[in-house]
C-alpha cells in the first residue's frame, strides 16, 4: 500500500457558543493513501465540512493528531500552514471563488504569484493547467463570460497549477446541472488517474459513485468507509502535470 498522505487520529472538534458546546467531530480517525479518490458524504451537520476544514489546514482540531504528507500539522506555525495550503493542497469550492475582474489565466496564476514564481513561468504553467481542463481557448475570458461549468474548470486549473499532492473539493458540483456535473467529475477522475489524491465532500449519492472510496458521516462520526469500483466518465481528460506540460511547451 502507498504511504498515507492524510492521517487523522482521534480528531475531536468542539465549537463553543456561550454556554453551549457543539461537538462537530467526535473522535474521528481516517487514513487516506496517496493516489486515492475519496468521497466524504453526509447530511448537513454530519461533520463532513468540519473534517474537510481540518484536512485543508483551515481549522485546527480541539484534540487529536493530524499528519499531512508525513508532517504533523499541529506543530506548524501560521506561515508554515500557509505554505502547505499553497504547495501541498489544492482547493475547489462550490461557488468557484474566482476574481471577477481578472481573466481565467490571471485567476489561475494567483497561487503561483503567492508562491513567488516568476511571471514567465506563471504564464506557462497557468496556460498548461487551463489546457488540461479543456479551457485553453478561453483563458483570456473573465468569469462573467464563462458558464458555471467553465468557471469550475478555471477553479480546478487554479487548484492544480502548483502540482499539489491533494485536491480538496467541497461540494464542487453543487452549483452545476447534472450534465456539467458529470463533466467535472470526469476532470477529477483524470487528475486521480494521473496520481493526485482527491478528497471530495458531497451530499449527492450519484456524485459519490465516481469516487473509488466513500466515507459516510453522521453526528460527527464515521458510519461507514467503503471502497468501490468507480463509475467512469468517458472520454477522460488528458493527464500530466501543469509543470510538465509547461516545460514541454515552446
């Protein structure tokens, strides 16, 4: 088995509101191996979003241990956490979170700019990432000139432009119609087949069918954890990392 890229051990998360303590996670343990495609399912209040925030280094557990790519997260400073979010993790959200006044290309370049990558390399790698998700011909369009599915493709390109080990997708099809959702899941499957670990939060059982493993949550606990033969989207997107594609470009 590959080494775990995500290791959660006895994770408890308590939110305190006045005198009321809400136990959002109640001693959760989970290992995700490198190269897996995991769907985390559950209704509102199940704890799935809290667990995603902890995996994404956006929140800290109250107690428990989190090891990401071999490093214990609890001991990291804010600056170290920011570097991890920029270089190890890639994020995709339901509402795309694109900057409206910048082009698709400029949106995808942002993580590289934060990481100190030079302008020429930024342009090459962002261009390669947009081609990888099938938007090479629309890289100079602004978000309001793109459909919802195209905006989500831009968001995915932004998530992969730094060659992360893990893609974290929080309800990435929640704002899309069914046909576009299938297309987006095809992109995630292409990333997974290229070796990227994908962890996706969804409340839709038909979306979870495209993952190779489904973790079901309820009341801050894992109810079930099942590996499955994923439903395959054809044709699959081209694989290869944005950095490799950029290096091969003239």
